[in-house]
C-alpha cells in the first residue's frame, strides 16, 4: 500500500487524540446502539472481578503480612489494587473482545461509515460458530502477552528495579491494551496479529499514547465500562487516519 502524501507519522499526541475521539463517537446513533452490549458485559465482568479480586487480595495480605508488618498494609493496598485493576482490565478486553465480537465489529463498521470509508463486509456467521476460530486466533496474542506479564512479575522481585515496578506495569499494560484494541481492526481488514504488532512497533509513541489513555479510563470506576467500545472506536479512527495506507 502506498503512503498518503505529506502525512507525518503519528506520534504520542495522535494516540491520545484517537482514543478520546473514539470515546466521543459513542454518542453517535449508529454507534450508541451497538455500544450497549459491550458496556453491560464489561459491567458484569468487572463487578465479578472486583468482588473476587478484593476478597482474594485481602486474604493474601492477611497471610503474607506478619503482625509487626501490618502497618505496611495501607501502603501495599493501593499498589496491589492498581496492579489488579490493570491485569483485570486487560483480561476484560480479551474476554469481552472474544464474546462481544459481534457488537464490537459493528461499532467499528459504524465508525468507518461515519468517516465515509468503505468497511469490509461483516461475517454474518453466528458468533458461537466462530468462537473456536476466534480463540485459536487469540492464542498467539495471549502467548505474547503471557511473556510480557511474566517479565513484569519478575520485575517486582528484582532489588532496585522493583521500585519502578508500578511504572513498568503501567507502561506494559498500556502497550498490551493498545495492541489488543488495535488488533481487532487490523484483523477485520484482513491483517492478522503479526501485522498489527509490526505496525505498532514502528509507531510506539502513538501506541503508548493510545494505550496510556486506555489505562487512565480503566482506572475510573463506572467509566471503565466504556473502555472496550471507546477503544474499538478510537482504534478504528487511528487505523483509518494513520495505518490503513501505511508503507509496507
């Protein structure tokens, strides 16, 4: 594909702008109707994850902290909660991206139609018929995420580096969220996960701007239910404006 003339490569601000513009597009009539399904699914998953996560975290701190170290609980709790939220939201995006695919694809199509683009035809196969192929397609991505998460977990136990662990988790989470949200748009246009990974590696600043915006929204209770539809709408905008006509 040929690059569009005189178009500078997208930077950090382009990623931020793309995400928040995607959030604003959720009010469009053609987008709003399809956004309701992922929002309700996210609310259900986040509610269950929060309930189980808080109880499990509280129990773990009771076991790990001896009586003389209980005063550290107030310091460890917010860091542990933020880390749990980050992992939970990534898991939410992956799970809801699989089971909510029919809604998310239509959000992306509605955004492209709003941009006067020509979106690819939707696969009208019933979603449960395409569930196993979707899981197989996600497997390669999940292996990639697994290695990144393993490195982040190791960073917690390395002296010196563990002081930067919250920052590393935030940056790593931003990269994974950006990759997960943008991969869906790439796949719908016939470009599998390796194409999305290569593209975002070439435009890391844009990916981090987009991903950090997603992390910020994911940390706000109730509004984090909008993460998935807003991310898909924003990813569609970025793909249409910056990545669809990129150099090979």
